[in-house]
C-alpha cells in the first residue's frame, strides 16, 4: 500500500482480502469461491462508487500516481522499432523529454514526450519530467525531422511545468517554448497530442500544439499546478484542492470548453492498474486520429489547425 492514494485504500484492502482467501483456499484445499465472489462483487461496487465521485484534487493525485505509465511505457507497448534521438545540437541532451523514430501501426512516425522517473535516482536524472530549454529544442529538432520526411508527430504530455530554475531561464526557457508554439502551429505534418498524466502550464504547451488533442480520462491539463495557483491566489499552498476545482483542469472540463477533442477512457481504477489495456485504448484513438488527418494537403491541414485554435475561448451571447 506504499504507493496507494488515500481514496484507493478501501479498494486495496478488499483486493488483499481476496488474495488472502485465494491463497487460503489453495493451501488448505478449501472451496472459498462463494466468499471470493461476494468480495469481488463488493470490490466492483466500491470501485465504481469511488471513481464516479472523484473530486478535481483527487484526479490531480491520480494523474500524478507514481505507478502511472509514462511516455516510454506507452512507446514500448504500442510502437515498434523505436530509435531514441538525443540532444538539441546546441547545448545538451535533456532526459526530461524523450523522443525519436518509431513504427506505429505499420507506419513510420516521430514520437516524443515528457518522461518522469520511477525512483529518486531516475527522477533526479529526469528532473521530475520538467524540461529545460534544450528539451524543447530537442523536441523541435525531432518535429522538423518529421516534416522533412513527411512523418506524423505523436506527442505525449506529462509534466508539472517547465523547469523554472535560473539556468533554464539563462538559456532562454520562455523563448524556447514560444518558438515551439510558433513552429508547431506551422508544421506541415499531422500532430496528435495525448495528455497521459499532468499537462502543466507552458511546460506542456511547448510540445502540445496539435491537430487532435486527446486526454486520458484521469489526466489533468491546466495553466499551472494547483499548488502554485493556491500560493498565488491565497498565499496558501494548502488550498490546492480549491485551486484544482477553480482551474477546471479535468478531462470533462476541458472537453466542455473545446480545448481537447476527445477523452480516452481509462480502466476502472486508473491507467496504473491496467497499463496494457490503457495503451490499447490510446492506440485505438491514435489510429482514428491519423486516419482522419491522412490525405489532407498541407494548406488544408494548417488552415484547420489555425481554425481549431482560433475557436478556443470563443463565446456566443444570446
């Protein structure tokens, strides 16, 4: 239960009871199927009830779950022949953003995304998925490679924010992100974006301009992390739950406002419980998205992308 969230504890307790009963039945050669079936039914009911009523703050916690699949997990699960490309040809490689060439559904693609670590050592190496300017420049180099060879781009978003350190600012963090926004808006190949965990601030937007934007059901996408928002508005990071609600950062909120195109459903309990099933769902939506964009000429692709972003935030008064 070390990696469990507070609201997951009733689920984990029931799962452990079921596991104990199964082991008891095997070791004692007893038929406990009736008791196990009753507990499994109760487990299903508890899961449904908990996940039907998640608050915005609970969804934030779920999006940050330490066992949630990351970019490289999805690349390994739904793509083949992945060749990672490193470095920005200017300063250094940034392990907080990974990317390269891969085969997806028999088609060559360029794939990239934020990458967090599984333990303290890897998180330090990956900087908790918070990219430096060289990370965004590396991403742009890969996207320009995709344009050169007419390959679609698939981008996975999962970061609290871009790294706000002094070194990153000295090397042009804001300019790197702004440059990516401009270049992605004009890229002459299809771009599909999937928010798989945290879509935080400019850190996510720096590789997040796309023709199709999908969100996993329990992921989040916002202008800034709830803790930062609470500190700015109320000078109290403890009010992060209130900030999460006010930010309207859930997939349902963002679909309503037209910021994303579709929600990719997750298995009951979250992506970390069924990584393979989640990956197959993502694959299904990526195939559908690419099919809808394949065949569009460059002029039409850019026109539709422009119109998509111009429509965000538009209001109709009656």
